[in-house]
C-alpha cells in the first residue's frame, strides 16, 4: 500500500454550524480536495483532465464520523487509491486533527470516468492515468 | 413501512459546479433538510430539539449517485426512518427528479442522540420522540 | 415602483455557523434565488437564458445586515428591479423574517449580461427580456 | 497604510458553478478567511476571541467583481484594516490571481464587536485588540 497523500486544511469558520462544530457536509468538500490533490501530485490536475474531455464523477460516497472537527483545528486529509478498474477509481480517506493526530472521520468515494464529448458516456481511464495509478499502487521500486 | 416524507427542493444555482450539474456535496444538505422536515412533521422541529438540550449528530453517511440533478430541476427528497435504537436513528433516502420521477440518488444517514448539557455524551432518545417513531413505523391503525 | 417579488425560504441548518445564527454568506445565495425567481416569474427561467447563450454575471454586491436570521426562521426575500441599462440589471433586496416581518437585511446586486458564445463579451440584454423589464417597471396598466 | 495581509487560497472545485467559474458567493467565504487570518497574525485567532465572549459580526459587505477566478487558479486575498472605531472594524480587500497578479475582485466588510455574554449587545473592542490595531495601522517605527 502506498503512503497516503496528505492535504492540510485549516477549518473555515463558514464550515461550522450552530452545533458549534464543523458541519458534516464540509468533510465531503475536503475529501474532494484530497483526491484532486492526490491526482495532481501524480501529474493530473483536474482542470487539465477536464480540458482533455473527461470528468471524474462521484458514484458512491461513504463517511463515518468519529469526533467533530472544530474551528481553530487544522485537519489532515489522508487519501489513498484503494483500487481502480477500467473506468473507475476507489479512494479511501482518513481525516485527522493535526494537533493530536486523532482520527475524526474516515470514508471512501468511488468516481467514474465519463467522456464529456460523448454525452457523458462511461469511459475508460486514459492510459497515462492508468499507468500512473499502477505505478502509484506498486510503489517505488 | 410508512410512506416516505417528501420534501420538494428546487435546485439552487449555487448548488451546481462547473461540471454543469449539481455538486455531489449538495445532496448531503438536501438529506439533512429531508430528515429534519420528517421529524418536524412528527412534531419535533430540530430547533426545539436543540433547545431541549439534545443534538442529533450524523455518525454515518452513505450516498449512491445514479443520475445528475441539474439546474432547472426540482428534486423530491423522500425520507423514511428505517429503524431506530435507544440512542440513534437510521434514515433512508431517495432523491427523485420531480418532472419524470427518475431516481437520481439514494442513501442513508445514521444520527446519534447526544446530550448537549452533559458534554455531548451519547444519550437515549427522549421518550416522546421514541414514542412518535414507534407510531410512525407502525403506521396508521 | 412595482411590487417586489417574494421568495419564501426556510433556513437550512447548514446555513448556520457556530455563532448560532445564519452565516452572512448564506444571504448571498438567497439573493441569487430571489432574482432568478423574479426573472422566472417574468418568463425567463435562468436555465433557459443560459441555453440561449447568455449569462447574467454579478458585478457588484452590497449587503447590510441588521438582525440575524436563525434556524427555525423562514425568511422572505423581496426582490425588485431598481433599474436596468442596455447590458445590466440592478436588483434591490430586502430579507425579512416571515413570522414578525422584521427586516433582517437589505442589499443590491448588479448583474451584467454576457454573451457566452462570444467569449463572455458584454452583451445587450435580449430584446424580449428588455421589453419584459420595461413592462415590469411600468407596472400593470 | 500597513502592508496588506496575504492569504493564499487554491480554488476548490465545489466553489465553481455551472457558469464554469467561481461562484460569486465563494468570495465572501474567502474574505472571511482573509480577515480572520489577519487578526490571527496580530495575535487574535478568532476561536480565542469567541472564547473570551466576543463575536465580530458582519454588518456591511461590498464586493466588486472584475474578472472571474477559475478552478485551477490560486487566489491571493489581500486584507487591510482600513479603520476601526470603538466597536467596529472596517476591512478592505483585494482578491488577486496568483499567477499573473490580476485583480479579480475588491471589497470591504465592516464587522461589529458584540458581547456574547450580554445578549449580543454591541461592545467596545477589547483593549488589547484596540492596541494591536493601533500599532498595526501606525506600522513599524
């Protein structure tokens, strides 16, 4: 298993709700930033993926919330590719509080590759992304 | 199984993203409005629940996205209580496009009852909520 | 001056922040829904405006916050067209609490008409929109 | 005039809308992060201000949008304190695209100091904040 990609996100005030903690929906945004940062680190910033005519659309999303993130916290989004298929990628996530490394949440998201130029039809992952994911999963040799 | 509660939500422009459809995170907000509307219809508006010192915090969230909602659509959030335990409620959701009743997404959320006055400790569901949920699940007689 | 268009919006839980009231950014979303609802009532739903190749992009935004909206409130967004020019529309807003009709906020937004098919160049308002706005401002005869 | 505080914010995908650029409401969130980062740099992280029983509530907000921020951009939020009074602070903002330093938007926000322990009554700025703002405005000597 490769090392997870880590994205550091200071909690925004607008991400809280009147419960006094971060709203559970804010984590969904963080996970998206986590997976696009991971893909960018492999050479595939999502704006370029879109310009090539592909979209990576979320098909499934699972989140388990353990402890609340709070305003004043910085969270770490640790993202790994758990596996990929011909037309989809499954990401796994952990969200930690930076200060004490407590695990606040964990989750998974499956994204499907779509061809924006062919009416959003399901599409094979482009070969260079596929190769990069294989190298990522096999790790440095 | 009782009839699902139905909440009608016109898509907001700000809920879209540059993929040209509703951002997947927007559904999380809709589900929250769905379950609070269901509980309000049973006599428990969430602002009053909070004033009594309880919070209903999301513990688990699952979403499966089937077809994209678009700006111009009105969606129907159909919420049911699938089951409840002493200190938690499991909601099930379907999100439909009103126009053609196509199912756009489905999901589940488990919320835990917390006692805000005892340091957010897990708490039994208040008796009146528990009774209302039992009546709701048993349906009209 | 024509009667303002009124859009009724129940506050969403996710629109609050840990100050215990609605986050000031949420009003910006409400105003957008207010002006698109007004234009839809004149026969110009914004999704159709976009399909015709036009965008109405916000150029200026002003908001004055008087009293906080709270979760449990329903707000009324009262929108009027204050004036329009060849390529822009100036909207005026009031946000009221439905229960006691207290004015919570007021504001203005100027939107510019852009031609999406000509590289987002500033564009004259389409003639039918212009005519509808003239009739709206002159009121029923 | 002191140097503006600069906060670097990579655009999030969820901050875009189907116009293909950043939604105008997203800037409001960025400005809030800009002013809280400036105040934190002066020694007053907002979570600590709240713990001391004060809120800094937005009273007025003005934004002028010049060019759209896009996904893939990193923006710089440049925040200055324009002036302060006994119970309020006026911030001025510029939002720039990092790559070419183009000014995308500018704005202002006035925040009022409230005493959370006295029913949200308007309150004098705490003395230490007042002193820090005076030093900030007078600049290094």
